[in-house]
C-alpha cells in the first residue's frame, strides 16, 4: 500500500507542475483546476495509460517486420503521442481544464499539451526512483514507521552471504573466483 501511495503522490505533484506549465505555454486554461486535473491525470497515467499503450503497441507489432529502424522509431513516437493525446483529452473532459483561443488556439491546445506531457513523462521516468525514495522517506517520517534501508537490507541477508558480498565489493571477485585464483597461484 505504501508503494502505491508514494507513487501516486509523487506523480501527482509532478503532474500538477506539468499541468501548470501546460497552462502557461498553451491556450489551455488550467488555473486552480490543476489540482483536480492532476488527480485525474495521475489516475489515468497509473491505471489507464499502460492498458492503452499495450493495446497500441500490440497493434503496431503486427506490422513491425515491414518497417525500417527509422520507421519503427516514427511509429513508436506516434504511439507515445497518441497515448499522451488520449490522456490529455480524458483529463480535459474529466476536470475543469478549459480550451480557449478560438479555432487555431484550440488546435494548439490539443496538440501542444501532449508534447509537453511526453517531455514531462520522460523527465519523470529519469528521476522517478529518486523522487519516490525521497517521498517514501517522507511517508515513513509522517507515519512514524522509520526504517533504515541499510538495516533492512542487512537483516534480509544472512551473515555469511553478507560477508561474501563485502569481499566481492572490495576486489570484484566472488568466493569461487577467489578460490580458483588461489589454486592457480599455489
């Protein structure tokens, strides 16, 4: 449960920031709706996005043999864009985000946000482990279930195996490799 809460909250904060950037750079009016839209988008990204992505990729895999490497990259980009576009449309429909700016503004309000979402998701994918570990530490601190990851890892590994792992870290050799080297030497 903790893992899901930490993942949801860290992604929620990140999505709210991305939505505010979308509101600042595009004709989409986000404003205070960023809070609810962030919740909607986070739920969509965690539970719906993998299903949509899997469906698109399985459909595209049927014709993958007839494409070049460049063609495959283009198809993968369009799949990612289509997923981001559907997540954006669902977020707009299920939240208070409004699209403004007339005809051309509306086109930009539907085309640019998925690109910004793709960039945001790429950034989040690059930093998610660090963000989630920090959020997990904050969660532990807030709930009072402070666990030191080093102590937890040490308790999970038996003492002889821990000693072997430490020796391997020192010289890069496993116990068996060290034994074989000793046999060769004398």
